[in-house]
C-alpha cells in the first residue's frame, strides 16, 4: 500500500521548493528582456549604438587614410559620440571623411534625443506629477508607463527637431556669406547638431577656414544659444514655455535657471580675468570680443566642449576653474552631463541653512525634504570618489608619458562629465588610458542616471529603529 504524502510535505521531504518559490524561480528563468521603462534599457541601447557606429567607423570610407580605421580610434570616437562627449584621438575635421562625419552627426542626434527622453522619463517617475500633468499629459495622467514614455519621446523629438532646424537655418544664413552653399550647409549642419546636443565633436579651431570667424559675434551668439538650449533641456524649457511667468515656475526650474545664470557669470568673469593678458588666447581681441568669447567659453566649455580658443594655451587658473565647471555640468533632463546644477544648488543651500542654524531647507518659499539633500550629497560624493579612482588609474597608466598631472585630471573630468573639453592631449594617452577614458564617458553618461534611479526607488520602511547615538564631527 502506497503512503499518501500531502503536497507541501512532499515538497519539503524531497527538496521541491514551495509553489511560491517555484513561481518566482520560473519568473526569473523566463524573464523577458528589459522594456523601455527599465533603467537598464538605456545601457543596452547605448551598447548597441556604440557597436553599430564602431563597425561603420572602422570601414575605409569613414576615414581619409584609405584603409581601415584603427580599432581603438573607431571605438573611442563611437563611444565619445554616443555619450555626447566629443573627445577624440583623431582630428574631427581632417581625419574623418564626409561619410564618417555624417555617422558622428547621426550618432550625436540619436544620443541627444535618447539622453533627454530617458532622463525626463525617470524624472517623471520620481514624483514630479505636477510637471507630468502640465507638460506631458494635459489634464489626465497616462494609463501606464509605456504610454508615458511614448508621450515624452514624441515631445522631445519635436522639441529637438524644431530647435535644430531653426539653428541650422540661422547658421546657414550667417555662413553663406563666407562659404559656398554646399560647404556652408555642411558646417551649419555639423555645428547645429554638435552644439544643441552638446556633442562637442567639432572644434572651430580645427579648421583653418573657420579661424577668421572665431571672433564673429553673431556666429558665437548663435552657437551659444544652441548650447544653452540643449544644456537646459526640454523639461525646464517646457515649464518656462507653459508658465510664462516667474512666480508660476516650479522650484526645480527656478533653481536651474538661477544656478545656470550664476555659473555663466562666474565662468565668464573668471575666464576674462585669467586670460585677459594671455597673448595665446584673447589678449589681441577688442574688449567687446573678449567679453563675447568669455561668455561663449563659459557656456560651451561647461557642457558642450566646443571652444573658440584652444585650452592647451590657457593658463592654469583657467583650467582649474573650468575643471570645476565641467564637473557641475548642466540641468537634469538635458543632454548635458556632470552632477547637474540642481544638485549643486541643493548642496549650497543646505550648507547655508546649516550655518544659519535653521532646521529646514526652504528656498523661494518652498520646502525641500531632508532626504533629497542626502541623495544630492550621495551623488556628489560618488562622482568625486569615481573621479579620484580613475585619476589614480590614469596617473599609473600614463606614468611613462609626458602628460602632466593637470592634463590627466582635466581630460578625466571632461570624460566623466561628458563635456568633451580637451587640452589637445587625448591622442597622447596610452591604449589602456584611452580605455579608461571610454569607461569614464559611459559611467558619466549613464552611471549617475542609474544611481539616481536607485536612490529614488521606493523602499520598505523599517519595522524598528536602532538606538540614536551621536558621534564627533569637525
């Protein structure tokens, strides 16, 4: 006679997992690929873009040497374009052919739209319901996250296309006075896409034909406007467009605009003071052109990496200042990198709140929760720690090279912040050093975004608390 064993007892006796654990195990085994709403989807998408663009840049039609592009140069350029950095081991104008430059333009355009879309989508998942209601869905919230992602994507595509078309037409009109129509169209297209997406893949100093236009005020003004639009991003500018008045703006938009204006003023004044008598940069320019170049550098070098004056000729004080500005970056939800101006604003306000012995952070008649200050500190400290680690690694790999430590720090921060500003020494790094820079670019573009998602994910509250005890500080 066979012994009857109840199902759950049989599971325990023969090592068969409980039905709930079995279902969970089955779910893990048959888990589908990440959806567009997953924080890991942009990682996979970035990998695909880098892979495809690397294969295209490897082809002989992409470079002027007539043979295959060196593999490390191809993957470095593809990574730099896909992360909207702009660092390159080859000259953007001179080494790459027109098809190669067109590949870089396409990659920057795709990366710019993708970067803004995922950033704004994740921001909307962090509780910015008022922004979502006003800017994205009208009077009703989307039924699911996929619908929300689609709405944000369509609006960002429209925003990016409209701005870049306007910028292209404006630059084309200006450049048509200097070049043939076909050349003017190409320069306008390249500069527009690189400027708006903060790609930094074309430096005006790389082309002898564009050197006479470096002090051209209308040209620098147009490029500055494109860069600033991309660095502010769709999220902030949409709030400005719908609100129309300062008092109706959300606190996030107000802080972004104030911090951006302050950084532009500080950067412009700092560049003007340190380079005013530097004969290798702006000493020969009239005062009004010095001011315009200073504003352009303070706007562009912080996020886009486009420069009208080579930073290899800049003084040490200028390089230190712009290293800090690159580390800060632009606005959240934009194409810019860095720790973001909103993060910096929260930390500065928290410091002043502590000094003034206040218990709550209340800027502009609004209160910011303490948890947000903790998250902002976590982001900054993580970025600093990663910068220190990669700088140490680069100082080891480049110990036998002629690179100075200041050049290593400047290049590394430029890669991590995806600013793309360079002192002209990118090609002088060793192969291992260039690989470290590529890792820095990828982590700088996606690492902080994933970290923010991890910090803002809902966590189950503790059922108990430990005994509070003070420790000494300071």
